[in-house]
C-alpha cells in the first residue's frame, strides 16, 4: 500500500495531476502516521512550490448580520443556545465596524472577513454598508461570509466596492447529510450563490466540514466540484465539534487526523488555492498540523472583533482589549511565533 501511495504522491508532485480515484485512495488508505507523513510531505511541497513559503492571517469582524435560519443548523451555537450574538440587536454597528477596521490595520492585518448569519430574504444592503465602513477608514482586502443572502446585483456592487472574495459554504455536498444537519437551510441556494460569485468575477471561498456524516466519496466529489470554478480562491476545511446542549451533542467529534488528511488531499487537488482550517481546528496548538497538511491561511487565528465574551476565554498569549460592548482579540503575537518556528514567513504588515 505504501508503494502505491508513494506512486500517487510522486505523480501529483511532479506533473500536478491527481484523479478522483487516486484522491479517494488516499482518503481511504492513509490511516497511519507513516502514511500521513508521506501525504503531508507532498502537500507541503506543493504549497511551497505553488504559493511560496508564506502563511496568511486574516482578521474577522462580526457578526454584521443576524442569523434567521429556522431551525438553526444542528452543530451551531444557536442550536445549543450559547450564541446569542447572532440576534438583530447584537450585530455590530457601523461605528463598531469602523473601529474594528482601524484596529485590524494597526495590528498589521491585510485582509478581513466580514462575517455574519444568514438572512434568506437578503442582507445585501447591510453587507454593502459594512464594506463601505471598512473602506472609509482602512485599505484592507475584504471578503464576505453571510451565507446565501446576496443577490447577483449585491455581488456586482460588492465587486465595485473592491471586495475580493465572497464565501458560499456548503459544509457538505451530500444533499441527505445537508438536509439532516441544516434543515432550515438550502444546499441548492448555496450552490447557486457559488456559481454567481464565480461568474461575476469575485474570488470564491467555500467551506467543507469533516465529521458531519459525509463519506470519503462525498469529500472527493466536493473537491472536484470546487475545482471546476475558475475563480475559486480559498477553501476552508473544518471539523465537527458537537456542542453540549445541541441536538447532536452525542455525535462523535471529528478527528483532527481526518481533518488534516482531507486538507492535505485538498492541497493536491486545489494546488494554487489558499487552504485554511476552521471550526474545531481553530486552536493555535494545531497550527503545526495545519502547516504540515499544506495549509497557508488562517481565518480566526489572526485578530477578531466581536461582542464581548461571545467567544469564550481567549487563548493564553492573545492580547485582549475591551471597547464598550465589543472586544478586540489579537492572537498574532502567539500564532505568528508558531508559524515562524515551523519555518514559514508571515504575511502581515
């Protein structure tokens, strides 16, 4: 098995090709540390050759929109009753978004996510005003993540305002798993949004969650579906973390080994795209695993501004400042050290 594994990896590294059958073989057969190390070695080499030995840290500002998905996604903090910051009254004000943008700029952040919940009847105007607020005070690369809440006209306006990416996160491409875990949401709407983002010429960001119930065949189908988008720019792999009090609190947490494996195979398939990790992987102690798996970007391990205490206890080493009802958490002193100790450069100002 190891010899066949090495043959697939050597071919992927040399001529840049990997078939769906080969990707599935890797997901099925990489089950030991030895095999994962071979896969990780190739994924890291491809990342360095394609993108350079540089790791990107994003900032996060949010929530800028409430979430009205009903019922809420079963893995979400809203389902567990612990994420009250996604209500209308808790979304960030324009003044708070401007404050966040100044703080991001001063911290050395180059790109920020404006994130929020999903409003199926549309949140275009709220998002556009948030982008204008950022542009007013800072020159940052902006990307948007608010679910299928944006029309094609909204996307055109966002492109005109200089937004770089918009996210359409499927989590899973399996319609049965999607319906089970996201009963109030629409897979069709998210796939349609992805197509519109791509066709209008914005960078497409997307997310896959490991551990929801998808099969390895589903992961491969998902990766090769994304590969068809010429403007795909950023792919994030997360892992399921069943929250206490949620409907799925008894389901198994995703194994970080499996999340890293999927990420490494994603690097072989999506060679030149930014790859990040999230969800249960948002732990600076797991950054070395991200890097080994071919990751080159982090969303929530740079700096973030949100409602005070909404995200629990900050990691030791993070800098926390309180401004009225919001707090700014800067993890860069901690996370940039980890990345540099892994031999990579850091893309901050």
